């Protein structure tokens, strides 16, 4: 077909004679280059040419003034003057637009044919008809349009077997609906739709008959609401009448839940399904659970308050039949490009016992937990940053109120609040901080508040303002300052808030002034001399005395102002030595092996400026004396008590292999055999004994880009007596040659295997698209943390069925060699742990997830969590089992996948605790 675009100007200039042939025909027309002739079988016009017609777009035509129609001669041309120019007609009136003209062009096309009836002002489209008017688009198998009434009728097609195909689809820009047939009025914007299926957000509404209003409000008759995207949904809420307010909500009268088309006894008097975006204040339905210690309960019920663009609040509560209850307040706040954060304040009153009828057997635990996270956009106030990560509460809160395995197994809680300020163009900065950490097993707490740090960056006082040529050696002398203020207190959680909490308060100030210099000696050799002076201020001294009756130490404190100082100076040399062996055999898979050694040697001197800070105290019943410092446990610890003048040395090694590879563009691939293997130690030239320090060993590598391996250990070069005390004699001078006594060592190994992801490319593309969205890094991090927390709490609800199997393995071995309490026997302790987690698919819809481990020292299985998940298309079923241990649980949950119906879940949970 030939594409023709007619405008009013073109009609007036060139097509006036033809315009009179179509009087009053004012909708946009799409013409073809073929002439319709009647078909002998149906009588419906058909085209001579067999090819599909090509749609032609045209603007609205206009009604010609009567004067133009009267002045047109038989040739269709206006009268002209002697020069051949059209004569002016003063009788021409302003152009009038027909009453049945539309406000915008109508674009239409069809694959088979388009038939127009000019006198009737109708056209018919056959086979894959498509009409677009403003923001509304309608497609279907066949369409009829009557300009006089402005009604467009679209119907689906039916094949020779009587099966429907090419259902009519109405898209108004916000929603898309499928239907058997529709009558749409272009003038009023109203529509009558039959057997339709429309999508609103995550939900679908199936209706037998629908009346659509100009504002897109929908009234449906005999409806079904579901989140299942199948033509025959697995479940639906059936209601006789329903109303849809676009982008707001769906409201229905009495509704009945159907599953697989079978009505259930579940009826609801009305239903409201929100489809708007953004904040929505409303109820949060609770979950039904059964707890062995707390009884029957309802958990996580509450209310969400949308308090505007910057603030919201979630209130949730738990209540149990034995009298336990809990309350959680979770406000969050945000200001775009400024800051965002959230708090979680939880209170609980837990009652446990055997028989609920016997109140004397019940024990009560009142607990609380406070968590707070705050992050600041770096662009909000350049040079200033404030952040907070607080996790604080009673040590028994997790034991009685948390079911998440990762949280229950973590015995440590910590917090940090930081404020930093730097000045543009200035060489100094300030940091203020507060922090805390606690151990839930020992119930020991440590709080640091307030802490302050003032740093002056390295200054070069001898450097010229304008550098000319190579700098002199003295111009590289750098001077800086670091000042620290620290306050800490250690206490047991039971003394929190009492005067006893402050009995162990410690405070101190530390000043450090380092002077550095870097001098290149040779091409690959650098000399770095340095001087460092440190002074510490304390507010109290700690004094220990031996108690022979109780066989322990008594502690007393002397308050006042005390100072301790230390100084060190030294110089170091470092370089790198490369060695490579190339294989001569050209057919060898391995091309070369490279070895890199990085040795370093240093000399240092530290005078004894703190010997007065130490004292001797009896340490056992044999009368042996041990040395302690007055500042043990102080914020910065004691200074060194002896003069050191000696050598520090160490070496690190790296080993790589180059192999031939067809996958790499260069033809070779580098494989790391050993990422690093190092040894460090020192030798004190002025010490009267034990001159050589223990050797520290470390090694790390990544085998085949799959297995991470690390090793660390300590070698003591001195022998011990029969009581395990060190003697000033090297181990290699003994009866048997030895390079040292291995006092402690650790090995850690981890690896991960998984099958190929069936949709890896699609997920990578989606990940990149999300990364490109306009979202602040702080908001992204907060959302990732929220999702990670939900995944840990409900692993069965977040299952990737696209990965058939996955396996994560980790192994750790810790070796410690010591002495028994009576010092008569050596003790060797091995701690070995094997951890594993993974999942595999029994079928494409069944997934088993397991996390467990084995403790070789205790010879028992560690905390085990087993989850079985079933993909039910629009629903998700998960079974969670913790089979043994102090905390045991069994739960089964069935819930819809759609977020709008996530709280419509069937849950059965039983929990068992051993205290």
C-alpha cells in the first residue's frame, strides 16, 4: 500500500474536487492503493492485490465551505484570472468544523483489509485490527466504527474449530484489558466490555460485564480478583459487584474465596485491594503460632502509619496465651539527598513454665532491644559526615524473642556512632565517636563514650613553597600529630544504670607525634627513617594484690592524674626481588613460573621510659611473681617496659604460573599458586634474655579460583622447663633439632559450587538496569539490608528455582598448645568445625535448603536448619524445621507470592526451647 498523509492545506490546494466526493466524512482515513471489489462468496468487498495493506496515517479532514464547492467547475478547479492565478472570492466564509469531528486524529490499520462506507460514515477492519485515539489503543480481530455515533466495536476472532483467538485488548495508558468484545464511544470515553480480564498492579480482575467511565473508573458484574496470571486462575475472590478506581483501590461487596474453581467456606463481607503507589496507612494482620513455652499466640500484628514524605511508623505487637507479650516500634525517616535512617525499639515480657495452671512454676524475663541506623549523603554537607549503627539490648532478648538462626547464634552485639569534620584547605580533621560491644554469653558489656580524635596531616616544614628541580633530602621530612581522647567502662549487664556500673570507668588521652622521611637509596631500594613520640594521660591506677585465701586477685583503684611516655626511632629498607623460570618445551601447557620475594629489614630503638609503671605481684601458691602494670585495662594500655634496640625483619613471597589458554585473547592465562607466604620477627640487641621474638607465620592462596585457603601461626624459638615456663635457650640447641615450638595455629578453607543459572543473563541485565536507576547509595544499602534481614528470617520465601543446586563448604582448624592449671602437663587443644549449606531441586518446583555443620571437638552436629519449598505458581509453600538443639522449631507456611496479598498466609508453627 502507498502511505498518504493528507493535511487541510493539501486538500484545499490539490484535492478540492475529490473532497466534495466525501462530504461530511471527518475521521482520519487510511487509504490503500487497491480498489475494493465484491467477493462472490460473502459479498464483502475485497482487494484485488493479495498483499497485506500498509496503514496510511492522515490528519483530520475538514468540511469545505459551500462557496468553494459552488465555485468549483466540472474539472474541480476554481476560476482563474488572465495570469492563471485563482480569483479571490470575497464570499468565502470561515471554515466550520463538523459537529461529529473528533478532537484528535484516529490512526487505524488492519492486516487483511479496510472497507469504508462513505455515505454511512462507517469503516470496517478485518484481521489484526488496530485503532489508536489519543492515549487509548484498541486491538482485535475485527472492528467496526460508526462516525455518526462515535462507537467503535471490536470483537475477538473464532477459528474453524470454534476456538477464540486474537482477543480484543483495550489499553488506556494506565491499564490493559483483554475481552471477548467491546463497544467504545470515542465522544464520551465510555465503554461496555464483555468477558474481560484487566490487570491492576499485581492483581487481575476477571469480569463477565464491565462498564467503563470516562475517568477510567470501572464497574464490574460477576467478578473475580486474583494475583494469578493464568487465564484460569488457581484462586480468586468471587464478588457479584466490584468497583475499580484507577491508581487507587479496588472495592467489592461480599466475596467468596475459590480455589481451583471450587468455592470455600471462607466469606468476607467486603474487600479493599489497594493499587496505589507510595505510602498507605493501614492494618498489618497477625500470624497464628503455637509456642511450647509461651502458648498459642498472634505475632507481628499491628498498624502502619504513613506520616508523609519524610517519616513513617510501624507498630507491631505479639500476644500469647500464657501471658507473654511484645511490642515493637519501627520509625523510619528520610530526606532525599540529605540523610535517611530508621530505628527499632522492642520491649518484651516473656513468661515460661511447665503447667499454665501453676503460676509458681513460671519465670518472667523483661527484655528490650534498640537498634538504630543512620546514614548521611556525602553531597549534603561536604566535609561533614554523621553515621550511626546501634544494636543494643539485654543479653537475654535474643534467647527468648528471636527465631532467626543467624541472630540467635551470634553472641556479640556492637554499636558505633561517628561524626567527622574536615575543613577545606586545612590539614586537620576531627572525629567524635561512641561505641559499645557486649557478649550475650558472658553478659559482659563495654561502652566507649565519648571518644575523640584530632589529626593533623603530614606537614613538610622544610619544603619550599614553589618546587624547582629535585627536592633535597631534608625537604622530605614529614611531621604530623594525632590526639586521641577515650573513655570506657566495663560492667555486667545486671549493673546497667546503677552506681556500680561506673566503678570501672577509665579515661585517658594519647598524643602521638611521628616524624618520617623517605630516601631512595637505589633503583629498587628505599630507606625510611622515622621517629615517634607517644605520651599517655590517665585518671586512675589499677593495683592488684594476691588473696591467699580465695587464691585470686583483689583490685583497688587510685584516682588522680598520671602520665606515661614512650619514644621510638628507627629506619627500614624494603625491596622486591623477581625470579622467573621459562619452560623450553613449546608444547608444554605451562609457559613460565614467576617468584616474587619482598624482604624488609629495619632497625629501631626504644628507650625504657615506663619501667616505673610496672610492679611485681605473687601469681600462684608456689610464690612465683608476675609483673603487672598500673594501667592494665586502661584505654590505651601501658607503654613498653624495657629498652629495645634491635632489628626487625620479614619476608613475603608470591608465586604465579603462566599457562596457555585458548579462551584468553593473549593466548595465556595467569594462575596464582601462592598469593602470599610471610615470616616476621625481631631481635633485641640490648635485652639480657629472650632476645629473639617469636616468629609469626602467614599464608594465603586461592586455588583454581574456587578454594580460598589461609593459614596463620606462631613459632616460639625458646625451650620451656617442666612447668611450662620459658627458659633462655633456643629449641635448636636441644637434644632434638627443631625450628621452634608451634604455640598456636589456624587454618581456614572455604569453597562454593553451583550449577549454571538458567536465567543468568536476564538477571544480570535486570541488575544493571536497577543499578542505573536514580537512587542514592545510602537508600540502596538500606533496602539491601532490609531484604537480607527478611531472607534470613524467611528463607523458604526467597528461593531461586533457576539454580538446580548449590553447595557452600567451610572448614576451620584451630590449634593451641598450653599448660594445665597445675602447670604439670602440656595441653593441646584442637578445635575443628565443618560447616556446609546448600540447596538442590528435587523437581523444577521442589527445592530443599539445608544449613548445618559438625563440631569435631564436641563430636556433635551444630545448629541445623532444614527448609523445603514448593513453587505453587501464584502461591509459595515452605516448611521450616530445626530438628535438635536448645531451640527447635517446626513451621509450615502457605502464602501468595504477590506483595499485596503477602499477609494472606496460612501458618502453623511450633517452637520448643531448652533453658
